[in-house]
C-alpha cells in the first residue's frame, strides 16, 4: 500500500459491503485459529446488515472506518457501557473495543494505532473512564499493538469443553442425576 495519509471517519450504513470485506478477513483468521469456536462464513457476510445497523443506531456504539487512498482498509467497533448497579461495582462508565481489523497490506502504517486512539477519544467524549478489550492469545500482532498503547492484562478468561457423563441425565428441573 502507499504511504499516503489515511482518513478515519465514522462508518455509515452505506459502508456495509466494504466493512464486511474487511471483517471477513478478520473473521476467517479467527475461524482458522479456533474452528471449535468460530465458523467459516461465506465471503463477507458474517455480520448481518441488521446487526451493523443496530450498532450505528445506538448512540453508545460506534464503528470507525479507516481509508487509505479512498479504499477502506480497517475498522474498529467500540461500545460505551454502564456497569450493572451492584454494590461491588464502581459506577464508572467504560468502553469496550468489540472488534478491530486492518487489512494485511495496510498494516505497519499506524492505522491500527490511529483507530484505537480515535476510539479512545470517542469513548472519553461519551463519558467512559477506561477501555476494556479482549484478545485471543493466538493474535500476537494485536497483543503487541495493545501493549504498545499501554493496555495491561487485568483478568484471564479460561475455557474448557463440557461433556455429560454417559450415565448422567438432566432432569426437567435442570439438576444432574
């Protein structure tokens, strides 16, 4: 890709097809790494038009699109969230990076960093006190980016498949017998 300046702007529903092309690359990478968790979806349609419209219609959500030479090359999805009103939680609004993707040929140009900084500024303007995100351990390029931007691990999500023992059954009450 060229060294031209890139543009980051809020996405609009008319960007749907271009967003899907970039999202497809990110989604395919996840499906290759975790086929037990993610399905391979036909080219460009893992995210429905209604789902994207719902994000764009919610004032606490935003999608930003990065363009290089007028070609979409990256995106970020950010939500602003109010924690549940439980005594344990400090009632600080926070943001969550739901998804980030930059086309391979547009990487190492600062686009991922610029998308993250744009999301951070947007979140701050919407009252967020921090930004949370999750990243799969196989995604070392993303981990490196988040580390470089000052993000730190604050929890560890673990997973394990569950199986019902051969002689066990689940009763109507939901107890295992």
